[in-house]
């Protein structure tokens, strides 16, 4: 993954780094067909509304942090709305409050030791616990070192803190590895941006449209033959569209 401080436009950064993330999914709670349709049909450029608009798991202080984070990583421009307008914050809330956040398929019986990079995740925390502990540590760091909470910082200050976490140079008082926490946040951001709108993010399929992902259509084989060596542009199809 490229450094987030690269001078590339952030949209270009997304296109180059997450083309495979369009198929990402997460276990969420309280999503039925009507909710999914409401989540996927709203216009780009409007604040997330409908059944997926309210928070279920995030605390108020965490809500402000997540909104600031997704708006910083996905600022509004001519190609796309802001992260909050795309519902990325709602994806965070539903994913962390659901089975995935609770670590239902994660081995948590230990022993937990510091492993090498190729050994993957080694902490004895569920995704929700890692998010909460890491966010609390980040809030404490911002307060003691900058005098403000993350959501009140300038764009440059936010960027500098994220870069410090990305490199692992920022040390949290509670012992949470800042690099692991950063990777956790970034992965959730990618999923929120490119998962099916049924999970709360990618509102109006804006993420899919940006990278040209067709969605869950079942006729890819025919399209590959028909559009061989030709541009393939189609309105993306979501789970709600075919259910």
C-alpha cells in the first residue's frame, strides 16, 4: 500500500489500491430487504438517511471520530460525495456492532504473542475491542499532544497523525500497536467504500461507479465475450436490486 502522504489525488489513490475490495462484505445487524433498498437508492451528495442512518453501536465520541476519519479519507470532489454522505460511518457502526465485530469466527483462546508480519493478526481482541481500545488511545494522544480531539484537527494534523500510526511510530499509552490499529481502520474504510450498499456504505453505488465495478450481475461470462477488447460500462447491480 502506498503512503497516505503521497501527492496523488485521493480518488486516484483509491482507484489504484482497492480495485479488489469491491467484493468485500461484513456481518451486520438489522438489515432486511426494505432497509437494503433504502440504503442503496439514495442520491449521491445527500446525507445518509432512512433505516441505516442511525448509530447502533458507536459511542457519541466515536461517532465524531469515525465521521472525521471517513471524510478525511474520502473528501467530496467532482467525482464523489464525502465519506459521511456515502454512509461509510454507518458501515463502521454496523460492522463493529455485528458478528464480525464480536469476533464470532476469530480464534481468541491464545496464547497471544508478537508475531511476524506474515503471521497476520496476533492480538487477543475482537475487531470491536481493537477499534474501541485504539480509538480511546488515539483520543488520549490527541488531547495530550495537540490539545484537541481528532475531529477538531486540521486536515494536515489529521494526515500527520495517520502517517505516524501507519508507520507504527505513534505509541499509545494502553499498549495497542498503532500500526495494527491503523490497518484495522483502513481496511474497514476500504470495505465501507466498496462493499455492497446493503451494508450501509457505498451509498448509491458511488464507489463501484468510480472504479467501474458492475456489481453482482450474473452474466459476466457473456459480457466478457460480448465486450472483448471493448469498454464495458453498465449501471452497477446491488444485492437489493436482485432480491
